[in-house]
C-alpha cells in the first residue's frame, strides 16, 4: 500500500469517526422519543434505555389520535385541536404572505417618501421581544368585541397577533429577495403591454417562489408551535391548540399523561414540519442568507 | 437617493414622476400599511404609553384608566424595587442573559464550522446522508425540542441519567469501573479524583437546590449547563448550513495555488478558509445572537428559571410578569428595556464588524 493511499484511508476513518459521533449525539434525543412512543407497557415512565422496547406497539399513537384529552370535562379530541391549530397557522401564513409581498414589493421597487423610515421601523420591530407586542395586543384585543365576545379570546384574534409579529420579518426577507430580481424583467413586461400590477403578479411573484415559500413556511410554523400568546390569550378549552395540549400533557401539570403519549404527540406534531422543512430546505437557506445581508 | 434624483432629466419632469411614483408606491403599500398600522404600529405606540402607567388587570376595562406614573416603572426595574416578583434581580438577569448568549453562540459557531469543514472534506463518503441527518435539530420546532429535553433531564427516568447508568454498566468490572459505586449528587461536591468512579446516574439537573459545578463561576448552576447542552444541540446546524454554503463557494484553485507556494494545511485554513468564511458567518452570528438572546422556549420549558431564578433570562422574566403577575404596565416597560439592550448589542456587533472589515478578502 502506498503511503499516500494509507494516509487517505486514515483520514477517511478519522472523519467518519468524528461524523458518526456527531450523528449519535444528533440522533440520541430523536431515538429516545421514538422508543418512548413505542413503549406499550403503559408504564408512566421508562426505566431503561432501549431503542425498541419489548412488545413495541403503536398504542400510544392510537390513544393520542382517537381518545379524548382530559382538558375539558367532556374531553377534547385530537381532531378539534388539529382544526384549531390549522386555522390559526394557515390564517397567519396567508395573511402574512399576502400583506408582506405587496409591501415588500413597494419597498424594493419604488423610492417614495417614508421609505427609509419604514425600513428602519421594521428593523426596530424585529428587535422588539415578542413579549413587547404581547402586552398591548392583549389589552387592545380585550377591548374589541366581536359577536359579544372579546376578540382576544378567539382564534381569529390569535391569528392577528401572530401576523403582527411575523410581518416585519416577512417584509424584510421578501424585500431582500425582490432586490435580487433584475428590473429589466418587469420593464420588458411593461413594454409588452402589461400593467404594473400585471407585471407584479406574472413576473415578480412566480420568480420569488422560493422567498414566498419560506415566508409561508416560517409564519405557518410560528403559528403551529406558538405557546406564549396562545396560553395567555385563549380561555375557552374548546379552542385549545395542539401546542397548548402538548405542554399540558408533557408532565408536571394536572393533565400530565404517560410519557409514551407525550412522545407520540411530539412525533405527530413534528412530522409535518420536518417534511415541509426538507422540501423547502434549499430555499430556506438561500432565503435567509439573501434577505439577511441585503439592506 | 440623491443619485436617483440626478438621473431624472429636467427638474419638473423628475418632480411629476416622483409624485406619480409616490402615489403608486403608496397604492401598493396601502393595504398592508393599513393593517400593519392597526395590528403592529399602534400596539407598539400603545405599549410605550403603557410603560409610563401602572396598568394592571383592572385597567383592561376602558372606563377604568390607569394612573400615569412617569419613569417609575423603569426606575423600579433597574433598581430591583419589585418586592412582588420572586427572585427579581436585574443585574443578575442581564449578566446571565449575556453569558448565556455568548457561550451559546461561541459553541454554535465553533461546532458549526468544524462540522462543516469535516462535511466539506474531499472524498468524504456518505456526505449526503450526514447532511440530511445534521439538519434535523434545526428543522424540528424548538418548542417541541425543549419539552423533550426537559423530559430527558428528568432525575429518575430521564434519558441522560439512564445513559450514564448504561455507560457505567458497560465499564463495570473493568479497570475504569474499579471504584464504581452510585454517586448521587456527585456534582454538588465536585472534586477531581484520580480514580474513575462511574458517571453520576442520579444527577438532579433541574432541581430547585443550587448546585454549582464550577467553583469560580458561582452564578452558573448545574441547570445552566443543562440548558446550554440542549440549546447547543439545536443551535449548531444553522451555523453548519451557512458555513457549508460559504465553503462550497471557495474555488479549489486557491488551495492548489497555496499548496504550490508551500503553504501547509494549517496555514491554508487561516489564510484562505477563515477569511472567506467570514462574510457569510457575520450576518449568521448576528442573527444567532438575537435568536439566542431571546431564546424563550429553551429556558422556559427546560429550566423555567430554576434554581431560584438563576437561569432566568430577560424574556422569560417579562413573560412571567405578564402571565403570573399581570403587571402589564411594568411588563411593557420591561420589554422596552430589553429592546434597548438588544439595540446596544446590535450596534456593538455592527461596530466590531465594520472595524474588522478590512480583513475581508472577498
């Protein structure tokens, strides 16, 4: 064996050892959750470290999906929680992307009075901690009544609150992406007789699909896993979101469930996010770096 | 801006065009500006007003306005004049928040870049498999990750202590496990012993009792190391992804040229890799700093500020002022204080970046 080859093999072994160690550390919590979820013995806590516990089954998934949660007296089903979470997250995503795209386009393409003040205020808002938006929204939405009910206590109110905190980042990010699209493309469309609005819809938006997808994904995810505001704003147990329910059964509280059920629900909630993330991964990376750097 | 004005030919033409542009721009912004004015800007202004009042739960009804108290909220926050709030100490909160941010971002960047370098090594096998696996901690929602880590640090049945037991079992009877024995609360009487006596299996990671593992850092309890481990687990992949992108854009010819000139691997790393990584890493570090500074989920759901508020950061404290104590005016003032701290950090960050910009090769 030539010394060069031997050196290459040793180097490969070293790299593989290092990366396998990292893999082990990354996978440890994931495997822990999977093994907890599969544990059928209906013990409240595992007492040994095993990947596949004896007699593994999907019982805990069945319980989470089809048995009621004890959050109300009558019990509340996974379907209801899922519906609440979807309403809030999808609503937030649609609202954020629709409002964000039009504003970001103007900030990217026009020079108008108030532009710099506007951009500056978005940066400032990005630095405001989420608890900062939470207090005034809590008070203001408590005062608005819709159909004899405080707006704050409704899912629609929660959606507004999430969109409020998601918008500054969305506009900032989309504007950064629009900046990278050459102006000549729109000008060509205008010469071909398209209106400016037409050019925006038929040229800019299709080209910005990556940035739009990232905006939708991020605002969807913030609604999907947000706990802070939901916990303080909502009062009606029928409006509990998945995130709130997960925390309730995660232990400590009066509704704590066996760990196997907590693990099963964590997996059910993570899977869609994981799938979306891997689908959009390339765009997320480019979107974050482009939007972040450009002024 | 000035340059644009110059391009527009005659003054009058430029003016009318500017007006038209302004109108069009505002037409585009109008819907989102209107909604944002109502749901984002107005609440922020309202918050500033609230910060100067003694707004409490009773004042939510509009017919019962709060009293104007001037700067009293701010003074109380900064002088620790808050008898109602348990374990409140602004200096401690700020110090811990800064230590938390710096130690995390440092670990994320070092680990992130090191792993990115390994992933980028020439001729590496299974590169794609590793890439997919290593993104998982970033892709998982931090909220769920935090709840899972809280569970893993459980004293009796948590994965961390079970793992320690497993390792001890593995070494039992070997020379390493010669002095093996159960060592509860091992970390509270931390001393360096020459004999390996087994890992502590019953470590009380998140207990209410104050356990200080490292004597000369008396303000960092064991729970700090627990949240640091958890947040490092979920924080480094972002840095790896950013660094990988930058590494791939470094032309291989640069290294070949350096090799011809006789530069060793170490020299190549310092003179080529690091300077070319820098432009991509700086914004990522800024973003990471702001995220970590306000990392609510990890702190709130894993240690919840225990023991005795020693691992509380500013946002979790702000949340407790709202959720537990319902002191809305005080919470508004607190959020403004946090905002100014973040602003100062960003400005310092910016300044340091600008000051070292000449270092850029690209």
